[in-house]
């Protein structure tokens, strides 16, 4: 099976985020359904803007972590569709459908971005907290 690139995944992220906000309104779904999907859309958008890939602005979330967060978020949407009794059957189907799509996008994407492949990081460099702190300082300076 051929896996999609981070660039394709990024386009899907932004399209999915927009559709999560738009579709429940077009279908006239309840406030509960809109809240669930609006929340996830904002999470996906924010996460995408902070990921180290072609469409990221802040670039402090490694792409592999982005994919793991996508899988967890998609599973959460599926769980919400099953266990949220405020949603009717049609609304649950929409929420579960978006959840399945997000999980599949994560599962069928290469676990590295082209940007990460071109970055040369010395073996001794600590990438965790120090890198995140630096990026947060840059972002907070932009606000």
C-alpha cells in the first residue's frame, strides 16, 4: 500500500477542519453535534499550524506526534458518536464518519515530513523541552 505524503496530509487536515465546521450547519444538526465537531476542527487546525511540515507556521510539533494525535482524536470522535446520548443517529453517523476519516488519514500517511527529512540535527542535541521552549518564546513574541 502506498502511503500519502505530509503535504497531502496537510491539505486533508485543512479541508477536514473546514468541513467539520460547515457540514453540521448545512445538515441542520443540533448544537451538541456542532460543538463536538467545532471543537475537533479547532484542535485539528491549531495542531496543523504548529506541526513541523509544509503547512505549519510554528513547527514545534513533530510530524509523527501529529499523526498520533490525529489517531487519538479520531478515536475520540468515534467514541463520542457511540457514547454521547445527546446525538441522534444521523448526527452520530456524521461524527463517527469524521472520526474514521481522521484515523484513516493518520494510518495512511508516511510518518515523517519532507521538512524533517531535510533538517540535519546533531545526535547529541536534545530536541524535547528546550526546542519546545524556544518555539513557544518565538510564538509568544508574535502575539
